[in-house]
C-alpha cells in the first residue's frame, strides 16, 4: 500500500478505510488542556550586540520567525473522541493493537470509554512515559509524565515482538553479570525518555511533537515489516518518519494546515507518499 497523508477531518477519512485493514493504530489526540497550544520558532545568529549570551560568553541575536499552534479545548471531549475510537476498533486487524496517548487530565475518563469499546479484557498495559522538563510548581507535585493506554483487538492473539524491542541499560549492571549487562534489559511499563529538546535534530517546531524513540518502541513491538500503521492525529508526522525507518506502511491524517505544512517539509524528498486533500 502506498503511504498516505490526508488533510481533512479524521472521522470522514477513517470512514473511507476498510474493515480490519490496519495492523497498528497510535494516536496522540489533543489533551483537552483548555489552552491554545503554541510553539514560537526563533532564528539565532551570532551578534556581538545580541540579546542573548551563550556558551563561552558569546552573544547572539534572536528573531521570531513564526509560531505553530492548535486549539486544545473541547466542551465535550469524550463525545468528540467516541465516534473516532469506534472507527479505530472497526479498522483494526484481528491481531492489531491500539495505543492511546493522553495525560492525567482525561486518562481515567478515556479508559472507561475505551473499555466500553474494546472490552476490559482487551486492555493490555498502561505505559507511563516519564520525562523531566518545564516548570516546577510549588503548590503540587509537578506533572512530568504522559499516559499511553495499550489495547489489543484480540487479547489472546496480538502482535508483540519482544525480540525487536531495543533494550535499555540496567541501573546496576554490576549485579547482573557482564553478558546480561551488555545485552541490556527489556523495558517495563515505565519509560524514561527525554522530550524533543530545543536543539534536537528531530525538532520540527510543531507543538507537542513526540520523540521518535517513544514511537520506535511502540511500532517495533506491535507491528511487523510491511504492516500498515495509522495515526489520525498526525501532528508533525513522527509516526510516518519511524515507519519509513522500520519498513512499515502508514496513513497519517490531520486537519491542521500547520501540521500539513510541517509534514510537507519533513517528507519533501519522499516520493512514496500520496498526498490527499493537499493543494486542492
């Protein structure tokens, strides 16, 4: 199947796909923070009279070159999600998996809805992605994690490639022996992984961009080469980037023109992609 990126309403796009046609779905929907999510892009140039001091005392001038944003506020968040999640269930292949990326504000309500759609027995894991950045509240414990809910279409038969997952270092390698320390350990359901940093080579400038390392772990474990992966809140297109790296086909959907612009730049040199609704 040719890789596709669709500009448009994801509910309408999902209805065009066939039953049980997708092997893995990952979505990172808006978190319903009640805010306008935005990220300012700046250009930094060395300038003796600049407004910023960097390494070694050198001065730099910063210029704002743009801002990418989207609305993250829904009066009826679950009502917005439910028809899309029901479509996701219809689309999943019999051995398919579904990963739902959210945070503490809505995760408990979303799990109840997902249990209703997929069945409580189809719930496999709640993955905690922990990171460390941003502000430090003095009135509560600072929130430094996201939640990823993992469901299987059939909890008795689903793709999970244990051997394909990249191992992580042991915290106390001296206690496990040289062979095991060299191999590393299989990750648990708590993943420590940095965000996409300001100076990261991955950075696209899109708000809420997720790191490729987190997506690589999911796609490696829950799909096989040649499988079809769907992300219908595609954002910056990281799912597509990882699928290209790992030999999976993909369909990405987003209705934000700024997301499409980021993906056009990101995949400008790839002729394997069919663009639907773009430039029309």
